[in-house]
């Protein structure tokens, strides 16, 4: 009986260790390889309804290359103060999807999951609530576009459009 208990405990321990290692496994290096074209500083232009403007975003590798950090700096406008935002994106092979999380200095925050097909990433917002989708398109190694999300603003529906070129 002691031998049987010892055997069951050993099997249970192995299953727990295997499960834990599956939960903490590193991201897919091949998937992250594609995303490295983002690394660098980008000059961006955007339109949202009748409003248009410019901003700078910078991507760097973070946490030993497991994540790419994205930092936004939006200049002040007539109605809004300067906004700083930080995001992290990576590929999570457990689900398997891209993930992106971030927060803004104006207290906004977002969580997204996405899939990539060729040069197109389709992202869906999961935080705060399922609040739309956005598509990133790699036009070249020095240009990408962002279309979406769409949402009501000042009584009408608007869609964000961004074009970024590497500085």
C-alpha cells in the first residue's frame, strides 16, 4: 500500500510540474521574430472623425525579449492634455494568440487578443469589455497602418485611422 501511495504521489507531482511548465513556457520565438520590425521610433498621423493629429510611438524589446514595449506620446490638443501610454505585446502560445495590454496617463486602459495572417494583425478588445476591433497592416518595413476601432463620439460614429512611418 505504501508503494502504491508513493507511486500516485509521484505521478501527481509530475503532472503538476508539467502543467506549471506549460503555463509558464516562453513565447514563440518565430512569432516574435515577425514583430521585431516594430522596434524603433515611429512618426504617426491619425484621424478620428473630424479630428486629426500626430504623435510619436516607440517600440523596444522588454523583459529579455519576451515582450515588446510600445510607448505613445500624444501632444496636447485644444480640449485634451498631453497623453502618455505604455503597452506590452507578445505571442502567447498557450491560447495561441497575440496579446496586448496597456494603460494611458488619462486613466484609460485596454487589453487585446489578436491573430496575424501575413502582414495583417486583427485585434479584438477584451478589456474594458468587448469594445470593438482594430486591424494593423504592415505596409513595408518602414510603414504600417491602424484602422479601428469605431465608437460613438459627439453623437456620431467615428473610426480611428493611423499611418506610421519609421523615423
